[in-house]
C-alpha cells in the first residue's frame, strides 16, 4: 500500500491464527502494493499449548462442510484454498491424501456440491464400503500440521520484516497509535471479537472439538463418516486425518466432537474413548499396540458465527460507542476520529480450508480502501 509520496502504508493485523497469518503473508508478498505489516496477538504460533485460540487444535485439512454448498463466497474461499494447498504439496508442508467418506444413507454423487472442487472424485464401489454403510465417495484431499505450518508462516513473515507484537487487546482504541491516521486494521481476532470493545459481536459462539493425536505409520487415508449428528451438544464428528511432519512423522488426528455453544476446554476421557473406538472401526490397525502410540489428547474451541463468517470493511468512529457503560476507565476517554477496519473472523471449523481464499478477499478490500483518513 504505497502512499503518494512513496512511503509504505500501515497494515495492522489483529490475530495470529491461520487467518491472520495468511492475510499478513499475502500483504507482505504482494508484488504491486507495499505494506508495513504488524501482527498483534495475545497468542503466537509458538504458543501451541494455549487453549485460548483455535489454530493449534484444528483438523487443518480440507473436508466438505455444508456452508460451501449454500454460500458462493465460502465456495470461492474453499476452491482457492484447496488449489493453493495442492500447489504446496511439493514443499512438504502439505500432505496429499486419498480419502473416503462413508454414509449410512444412500446418496447421489451428482448432488454433492464439492465434487468438482476436489481432485479424483469418484463414487466408491460397494465392495469398498464397510458395513453398516450404504454409500461412499473417494477423492484426494490435503492436510497440514499446524505445529509446523503456523511456524512456517511466521518465519516467512519475519523474513519479510513483518513485526510481531504480543499484546492482549481490550479495545480497538488501543490500536490507533499503531494504525495511524492513514493505516488499516484487519480484525482477525476470532472469538476475541465477542468482547473487544468496538466490535462486541454477540453472534460469535464456540464449537467444542475434542480429538486425539496419534503416531501410526499404517494410516495413509483421510477417512470420515457423513451424517454424524452436528446439531446437538455431544454430537460426534468421526474422522481420521494423517498429517505431514518432520518433527513427528506418521501422525494422524482422530476426531472428534462438534459441540456448538460448549465453552468447556477440559478433557473428557469417556469422550476420548468413544473417539478412539469410532475411529478404530474405520481403521482397525489403530488397536495394534505395536503400531499406534497416543501422543496427546486435545480440546479446542472453533470460532463460529451465526450467519457465517464476517468478512467486510467498515469505518469505526471514535469515541467508541459501547453496548454498556462498564468500559475500563482508561478506555473511557477517547479523542474523536475514525479508522478503517476490515473484519475477518467467525470461520468455525473451516479456518484452514478457507484461509487462502478469505485472505485474498481481505486484501482486495484493503487495497480498495482510501489511503487518506477515513474521516
């Protein structure tokens, strides 16, 4: 974002999850616009054990979900991201996976919205479908290892002079000195946008996911069940996702749960047992003690939003108008003015598989905004 005098424009990204880092990457590598990028976040890619953010605990693969079939923008995000990840397979950061999805209900492949988005789509022969399932499809998908992929993104950004600042942000007001009078803020704070003053989006809610990370050299396919109950608390979402990895090779994520509105980040071992048994029905080799090692159990909160992800630009006016009169005293007084903000949060279970496409749309919005003061 080069100004008239040739100087760089300020781009501040709030959030260092997969969405925020990908936005930062596209901005830092853009061949036509020059940005001075700062990433501000409470949790950074090295904080892989912090349950205060979702990206370390994600499935981090591409798998079909309903939103892409009913929302054209989500379809476009997923198409762009699938193709980008596919092109990255030779780097070793992305794993190419043969995949099978089974269903207890008879199905028609022609009705699947995503069949032309993926590579190698086919209907499974009945001999390839285990009991009690009646229908299945195969295709090629991808997966990444969050513990390596997020650190790679940060390394790429750091090598391009992107600044990382660890900070817990309570209000958009706190970021005004960083953004400046002519800069732009990208808000990729996921569930944090429920409480950040100046946003306070009550449409955001968590979807609790519990999973098991295993080391099992015999797992080479993405396997999943179609039709698990995602509509109620306690709903299962059964899947096996083999991952790439230099530090821990031959790992796979076993899932899982899909529990909207559940903020509990504690581990439930009864749920873990059910996850393992469900996955072992799809891949019996998991029960071979010489083949499988349990590496860890994990619980994460997917940042979902009623009505879908928010990706839009707005001008935020100061002083901020809060939904209450209980703002901390240090935030109560604010000089008048305004700031360009592009929001990008609420991607739920689809953060990784929408990341490149959504980031591209964010950058388009950023470029379209005036470089002069929004006031």
